[in-house]
């Protein structure tokens, strides 16, 4: 299996630039729909395990080199559909580096891939890593206008969401004990990406 998998955005029909998932100071992961390789109709009901095989659905815009490993984001089914409502759901987060084994299905806008997890990180792994964050994201977290800001305050974590009129938004997951930004979700009308980070929250 060689070459690129290119998927169009259903809204603008453009392609994404080719992604670099893992660099020295950044870990980018795609938000995907996880499925068990046996039951491929419903979202995966348990946290994925290292070295196991799964099927994932991805949507455009994408431009992915199948010769390279890809990074994908997992959160439990309840949080996937409804957003984070408790700390157990936050702790289910996994950033998974995967090898693509097979293209199960592909159309212009969507693909299903058989993947194997070769590396996995949870939120507890982050504090030993030197991971930075794009300066633009660091600036957005200072947004004070309450029309755009939503706060979810849990015992050990804070989620600060910034939503500009439903067209673009950023969600920050912050460790209150460590006073660190540990994960960021950036989304707009045609993309949804997660970044693993370890940045001081002031």
C-alpha cells in the first residue's frame, strides 16, 4: 500500500495539506470515528489497547501519506457524542500513533482504514514530555468576552471552550493540579484536530 489518500471537504471540496503528525515538540491527532474490527457499526465502547487492530472512519479534507504513521485521537463514546461531562471521560483520552494496514473503504469525502496502534499516550504521560503549542492557540486562551467563552470546571481539570459564532472554536483541557494546558482541540467548519501539549497556564 503506497501513496497518498486524498479526501475532499464536503463543504468546500478542497484538500488538506499533507500533515506532519509527530515532530519534536508537537503531537497532532485527527478526530476520528473508532470501530471494533468485529462490530463496525457502532463507536468503540472501550479504550483501545496498544498493538491491537481497529477500524477508523476519517472524513475530508485529508491528504495522508500511507507510508507514514498517522496519529488519531480517542475519547469514550459518551464524550464523543455529547462532550465532556465528567473526569472519567477526560481520563479516557488517548493519543494513538498508528500504522495503516489497509484501506477498507474510500469515497471522495470519507475513508475507513484498518490500523494498528504502535504507540499510545494518555494525559498522565504528558508531564514528562517537552511539548509546545502554536502561539495563536496561546493567544486565544486569553479571550475574556463571555459571549464566546464556556467553562467546565471539574475537580482536577478545567475545560475552557472558545466558540466564535459556531464557525471556529478551540477547546483547552487544563490540569488544575499542575497548572498546565495538556490538550487542545481546534475545529472549524471543515476540520477537527487535537494537539497534545504541556504548556504553563497563567
